[in-house]
C-alpha cells in the first residue's frame, strides 16, 4: 500500500482526487498549501507527492524545490491546469517526476498515479 501526499488548495479537487486515490487502495495525506506540503513531506515518508502548482502561502514550485533540497529522491508529480510550454520546461527544471493536467479524467488520473508509482 503506497502513501501519497496530496497537495491542493481547491477543496473540490481535493475531494475528487482523494476519493479516486482511496478507491485504488492508497493511503492519502492532505496538505492545503505549499508550506503545509513542505512540513508534511519532510516529517514523513511518502511514496509520491501530488503537488498543485498554484497555491497560497507557498506555491508548488517553491515547495517542491524545498522538499527536493532535503529529500532529493522524493517522487513529486506536478498537478496543474497550466500547460504552456514554458510551464512544462519549468516543471522539468525544478525536478518534478512528471505532470498531470487538470481537469482530470478519473480513470486517466488513477492510471497515471499507478504508472508513476510503478516506475520507482
């Protein structure tokens, strides 16, 4: 059973993602902003962090950089509606393992999460 840190400030997204992940058998911990994500990621071990890019307190890019500075092997996947070419280049440069575009399709989302976890 894999442990996932789910980071998103939108409660509707959080509910949907959490529901899909739990139905797949994952243990899900939630964080609602970038600082909370950093705190939880550094305090615990997660198989995967699903990180929203645009959030209050600390954005997902900054939070990911901080996490990877202390845990360089942490698997972090960006989840965002921003899919401009420059954003994809930034996601790669920061060290994200991949990118999931919002809005999500539940079956595709579950399959992508499974793929990222199996690639480890």
